[in-house]
C-alpha cells in the first residue's frame, strides 16, 4: 500500500485576528523579511505576482526561512497520519506570507 504525502498550507494576516487553534507548524513573517506594502510600485500586487515574490525572496533571510521550513515539513511527513499543516502568516496576509508559501510549495512539489 502506498500513499502520497499531503501538506496543507494556509496563509493569513495576523491583523485579521487569531487563527483557529489546531495542530500546525506556524511560520510568522510579521516582523521578518521586507514588507512589500511599503514600496509604491508593489503595493497593488500580491504574493502570487512574480515581481512581488522576487522582491520578498531577495530579502537576505528569505532563503534560509524557506529552506528550514521545507526541511521541517519533510521531517514530519513520515510521522504524521494526516496531512502536515503549515500556517504562514504576516501582518496583512497578502504579500510575504503568500510569496513564501508559494516558494515552499514549489520546493516541496519538486521533492
């Protein structure tokens, strides 16, 4: 019997209230990485836009944050009966959290 490991990734903004309780890895970017909302050229974009994602990933801490989180998720997969849940959050939930979550998902899919 084989199965495909599952990972559930949720992005959210901390200013919208506390997330629902549950078993999840939490990656809080509220006080990490550059906040693209302060750049007028990026303000209307989201973490799904390539320019904004590149801006976030150019932050010195971004690569290590993504790599460490991918390693943590992969380490949990063999020990979890259900999906591994990852909650990526930032202040507004539109920029950093989405860009980093997409990068994490791309790397997990590649593995």
